[in-house]
């Protein structure tokens, strides 16, 4: 029988039926490698044989929710959906030096203090280096057992013998399976190592946390199938120039996705931020052209953040569009709608947009806040300091309502904001003490706020 071959792009994880010099999915050169299968597929004789009968359950059958262990770090427990679930597999990704190892070492110490047996396996650092970091963080007395190893067979044998309740593998790209003929970090090695560790977690009831490197595009390196294998995928985000760090859940089988936890990097490690809205607005000027406060929602948490815009004449024929913390293509759409529907041109003007505090905003409800910041910067007219803005803009210029209006307004009122501009037909009650201005299209917004026709 001919050998089954599979070729995968090591850059984006796309599969190809045969080898070629260039990946059709990401256009990268010399990234397609042959991938060894995890196990041999079933033969025709096996499929024709009689297998065991599996148990079928009713959809309405009641089952108790999985037990959870809280670490005591409220921000981490929030992102995990309420705590650590036994036999779960979690993948944590982030840029180099962002603080992944620091976060997981602090979490390991917290879970050990909560009564779990914890094993921390480092494939990038020696045990002495991990101990030095623990002492610097004040965790030298934590009951966490360490190991420095990259051989997957030895790691699984040790975990099977010790049977810990939590195992942290730092990182999955350094693991080496001796049954795969490829270099550590390749697609086949990462896929095989992740498969074996996730299978061990489900078979032995051990919670496994895997650390993953990210590519220059911010995606976890290796095949995307790894993200499908695990139960939870977390991204640790943040700007190097800011002390804030965001732990964001993009997949969670045991809790809400898109939940965030906010941390602050200090000399003693990562400190939790209980009220991120106040922190993101702490350095805000009272009234400044181009500055608009957006009332957003991240997961189940309302967050207030400031959008900052700068519009200036361009010294070059090609105007610049620079965005930090938001989608650049959506900025181009907002500029096109302002010009086509409101008659406000931005040709020949450089546009700079920034989200204060290093937070990345992805929800469409920020469209109206971005438009307000751009108009405020272009007209050099500051909005009231106690006003929040949110709403989605359609290509026709209409303002579309967004969800959780009441929660957004309550968070704004809690921080001293008394005015809000939002679309009409927004569901939810209006808190007392908040003056609301509702509009149905962008042209009306421009006329009411900036006095333009």
C-alpha cells in the first residue's frame, strides 16, 4: 500500500496535497514541509469488523457542571470562566518578553497554594533560572515542582508517575517527540506534542497549560489544529511601552469567549487591575481635541477607553493612515463614509489613531467614537469631558444600535460621565443622572455635535 503523504505550511498551517515552493494560502516561500501522521489510519478490515457499542444520551439529560478550582487571581479566574477545570487543556500565546512565563509562574504558585499539586516543565530555561524568577517575585516558598526537559517521552513518563493536578509546559515549540522525524518547533513536532499532551490530560485527569510562541502577525505559531485540540485559547497582549497587560480568551469550552483580564507589570510581577476603566482613563486630559471616550464591552465586562486622533496636513502626496489598537481597514471605511455621506474630505491629510493604554479594541461599536475623534481632531473642537460615545456605522451612514447599552452607561456613570451619544433604538434602560442624545445617522451626529450642515 502506498505511503500517505501530507504537506503542511509551517507559517500558516495550510494543508497541501503535494509539495510546492510557495504556499497558496499565505504566499510564503519554502515553508511547506512533509508532515508525519499521528497514528496509522484504520484499514478496510478494521472498518469492516465489529466495534464496541457507545452510549447515547438524551439532549435533555441533566449533568452537573464541571468542578473548578479558583486560583485567587480574580482576573485569571474570570478569563478561565470561573476557575481551572480538571482534565482541561489550555493554550497561552503572546509576544516574546510580554510576561507569559511570569504570569504562569504566579498562577502555578496560586494554584499550589489552593491545594493543587503543580508541575512546571520548562523547555527554554534551566531550573535555576525559574527559581531565580520565583525568588524575585516572592514565590520562593511555593510548593511547585520544577523540571527542565524537552524530551516529550520523558515528560509524559514523569507526569504519569507523579499524577499532578496541573502541569504547565513552557513551551510547546521546544518539545521534541522521538517518533517524529523533524526538528523541534516544526509543524509535525508541535502537532504531535500537543496531541500527546492533550490526550494525557483527558486520560489522566490532569489540567495541562501549554505556552505557545506567536508569529509576527500575532497568531500562535504552528498548525492551527493545535487551537482546535485544546479547550481554551488565551492570548497575552500588551504594548512594550505600557505597563498594562491584557489576558484575552478567544476560545473557551467552559466559559465565555472574548473575556479579558487586566494586569499591570510591576517590579514584583503582574498585579491585578480590578477597575481597568479607571486605569485606562487615569492620565486623560479634561478637554482635548481628538480625544473621545468610548464605552465598550470586552466579554462580559464593560470597559471605558479613550480614542485619540490627530489629523494634520500631509507633507507628501500620499497621505498616511496610522492606527494603533484598532483595525486599519475599518478606519479606511469610516473615512470613506464621512466623505461620501457627510461631505467631509480627508484627502491630503495625515490621520493618526491610537487607543490609549495599549488595549486592542475589535468590536464595531467603536465606529461612532472613532468618527467623533476624527472630526474633533480635524475641526480642532473638543467634545465635553463628561461624554461617552458608542455606536456602529453602516456604509449608508446610518447608526446601528449595539448590545448591552445599559451596562455601558452604568460603567460610564460610575466613573463620573453624565452625557452619552448613541444610536436610536438602543435597547436597555437609561440610568438616572445620565443625559442621552440618540441619533439615527452620521450626518445628524455631525450637525448636532460639531454644528456642521
